[in-house]
DNA sequence: CTGAAAGCGCTAACAC
DNA sequence: GTGTTAGCGCTTTCAG
C-alpha cells in the first residue's frame, strides 16, 4: 500500500485510518496525515481485495423477469438509488420469466458473492428464496411475496387498490361492474380478483358471473376475456381490469363491440404504466409507487445486512387512483 | 482448495485443469479427475479472488440516464443477455441526466474495477470517455457517439430511419410534409432534422418553413411545436415527428385543431416505443432495434476486452418502418 | 506434466 | 496507538 509508505505508517494503520469504523482507534494526527496522503495520491480502495478478506462484496443483485415490462424499471431505479447512497452497487439479472434462467441468474449472482438479493420475479416458489438462504444471502422480495410470509417483502396493497377503483365507479353510480382478471397462477391475478369480489360485496353488489380471466397479463388475452365478458353480460356499465395491458385489450374489445368508453362502458386499469395517460381516452388507473417500492426494498435489505436481522416483515404500500377520462357516470 | 486435495493434486494443477485456457498443459487423465471431483463437490470459483489475482473482474458497467425512459430497458436487457453468455455480469448505474451524478456513477463503477463500460448517457462530452480510458477501462457507446468518433459506438441510423418515413409518405402521395424536430442540443434532434431536409430535397420537395423545433423530447413540447407548425402551414398533409413522444403531442395538437389523423393529416413517430401500437390511431413509426444495439455493444466490448483492440469503430444499425394506421394517402 | 512458492490488496487478530 | 503476522482463494511464475 503506497499510501502507507508515503504517510510513513504501517499498511494496517493506514487501513484503520481509512475505514470510518476503525478510525477511532488511530490517533487524530495519524488519521489526518493518512487521509491527506490518500487524497493526494488519489487512492481508491480495491473492493475485490477487501471483499476477499471481509467476505462482503458491498454488492446487491436484483432479479427481474423482464426489464422491458414497464413495471420493473422504476423498481430497479429506486433500488439503485437507495443502494448507491450506502456505497453498494447493483448487479442486474433478467430471467425472461424462465424458471431455468432464474436458477442460473441467481446462481451467477450468488457466485459473485452478492451480499443480498432483491427478487422481483413472479412465478417462483419459495425455492429460490431457500437457495439464497442456504448460501447465506439475505433476500427481500419486491412486488411479490411467498405464500408463507417467511421472506421479507415490499408489495403494493392490491386489495386497497382495487377498492379505490370500485369505490370510484360505485361513486359514479355504476352497479353492474365486471372484472377482467389476471392469470390464476399469479398472486396478483388471484389477489385482485378476490379483492374485486370483496369490494363488490361490501357495496352489496353481485360478482357472480361478472369475472372473466385472461390467461396472461397482455393486450390480446385482455381483449379475448373482455369480449367474452361483454357478450355474456351485455348490461354491464363498467369494467375493472386487473392491469393496464388487460385494460387496453378491453378497450379494443369494447370498441369492436361498438361500445364507447366511457359513454357506454367505463374502464379502469391497474399500474399506471407510462403513456396510458395518452391513450384515447386517457385511462383511469390505479397508480402503484414502484420506484418507492424499489427504494424501500433496498433499504430493508441494507438494514438486514447491517445486522438487524429480526423477523421477516411484509410492507404493503398503498396505491392511489389516477382518475382520467375512461370513467364517467353510467347513462 | 478442497477440490485439489480430494483429487490428490496440487492446488495449482487443479486450477490449471479447471481453466479451459490452461487445460492443455495438464494430462487428460488428471483433467478428468479434477473436473469430476469439482463437480461432485459442487465447486464454484470465487470471482473476487480470481479478479484480485488476474486484475479482471469479469464485470461490465452500463450507465444510463434514465432507466424509466422506455428506450433504455431493451438496451440494458440486450447487453445483459450478451454478457451473461460470456460469464460477465452487468452492473447498472442511473444518472438522472445529471453531469455530476454521471461522474460519481462512472467513478463508482471504475472503483469496482469493471473491465468495461457501456455508456448510454446522452449529453456527455468526450470527457467521461477520457476518464474511463485513463483508468484503463474499455468503453463502448450505445445510442450516441462522440463528435470525433474516437470511441467505438453502436447507434441507430437516423438518416436512414427518417428516410423510411419520408419515402413512405411520399409514396402515399404527400408533398407538403412538416417536421416536429427534437431539441437542437441533442445529436438525435439535430441529426433527424438534417435528415429530414436531405430526404425532402432528394424528392424535390421544399423543407423551408416546414420545421418546428420542440425544446424537449416530451409530449407537451411536441404539442406546442406541432400547434405552431400547423398554424403556420395549414396546407400540410403530413408530419414527421422526431420521436414518439413528440408524435403523441402532435396528435393532440392536430385533434385540438379539429384535424383528423390520418384523414386530414398523416403522422409518423420515431422509436416504436411500447404501446404506440395501441394509440388511437396506432402510430406509424420508425422502429429502432434497441435490444440488438445493447447486444452488439456488449459483444463489441467483449471483443475489445479479449485483446482485439484495434480501431474504434461505429456501427450504424438500420431501423425499420412499422406502418400502422396514422398514415394514409392525402385527400 | 506437475509441484512449490509467491503474491494480488486488503483487513483482522495478536502483540507490544 | 501502532506494528507484526497471517491469510482470504485463486493464478502464475519458476523449478524440476
């Protein structure tokens, strides 16, 4: 260590002076000299060497199924910002929704000795979580949770979000409200469908026969499901879609059926994806604070890494409703 | 190294057997035994230790201005895929378009000893490139280039892309074509405006007075610029927007002016952002292969890291035209 | 073809 | 408060 030589101290003393944690042990004078010299020499610590010694890489991995799905970038961005503040760097892995790739990606990140892992993958048993745990890697889930709640998670409060949409529609006077649900194998699909039924019941409305399930969170399945729904229940005046892509599909189905939005049928989405505000009509949708979720997930992970392990906790962030022009009072 | 012990060879022999590059030096029999044992023991090499010794981290950083801009995720994803295939991992840094943050992010990644850097930041002198070079880090630019062409870059061929849009419109019979240009301080803004003039000239059409510049690649500035343009040139029958957001703004401006798309005025965008195909009308736009660009940037970087430095080269990828319903023959 | 020895840059345990 | 010593896990000379 050339800094040590230049400051005329031993390498270990220099190391202690450079590290805020151990700095207290060194005399103020020495600390000052070392820092001074380090600055002059433009000293940059070598994280690989440090990591080799301390078994901590100051590195966190984030695993997403599909970065091109507009839901994930804000998550990644929020996490990156929070981690950067604490001197951590973010490694990214994309799994293409493939279980096999998920395993490889997690294995790669584990091999890289990430200190922690933020998992945003969708269809994933507790399996991956267990693997990570075995390797001694802290895990925080984001936008999903394990069924047994054994892992810490940051999720949006879907029950509340669907409630916002329904309250809004009921407030406008709608009583025949349908739901284009997401796939039953995804927790978001099921959860929102359950919430839909709960909230209708709360308002004394019937949900039977008002739900049609799309088998994928995509435009085309949304179109299909919505078409089936409006054919079966022609008297409905509003549709709550389980996400924005399904809503876009529903919008098309309605248009193809000769129905106008919102004049004939009101429509709501979920997620507030970029540019749903420029659709025709601009979509009323539930806005989920994804960036904040990424941020919180990172912070929770860091807290756990800094020792305060404690119980696994699940934070459920409240969404808000972005009211736009796709909803109106029924005729 | 427990693998070595179990295989009853020296650690260095095991190391040689495990490394494909040096494997030839070891007897086939020994190689087989070591690989066998390594497999049984589930041996995973420790990249930090290796990196410490070899001064290579098998890590690449990507710097983007704003991951939430839909242009960047495909870039990152393409890069991640290509790097993963070669055993490299991707570190991500977001700069919020801030020069100061760009410096810190690059510094952090450099400190992490990334082997190479993919830079997708927009407004950036050769400064960052120079810094990285000084630190001995290979750099490849993506979606931008330095003015002097000193750094390797993968970019879209904007001149060709604008040509596709104009040829399409001219082919439909349009002769009075306007341009909503992007900001003059961005290379994409200027480049596309120049291309617009070139291609009109090629078709013997006049560009004078047909260009209006938006001062930001956003919906609102697009609306303003388009409004000004159609007021000044009411006889125009088509607008080429310099990007999709500007096109969405133009769509609104046209609608507000009581003009229908494509009946009264045809409209084209640029980038083929997610969901412009679900606009009303679906937008005809120039589709840029961003994922492919990310992929190529990563591959070019890897090639340079593997020694074949050579000259800096700029690859200009041809875009394609996605013809949708926002363009039609003039009345 | 294989073993021995050294060292990448840093930090932790142990002296003094 | 500071120096000494050792070692993280791996690769790379250098011998033999």
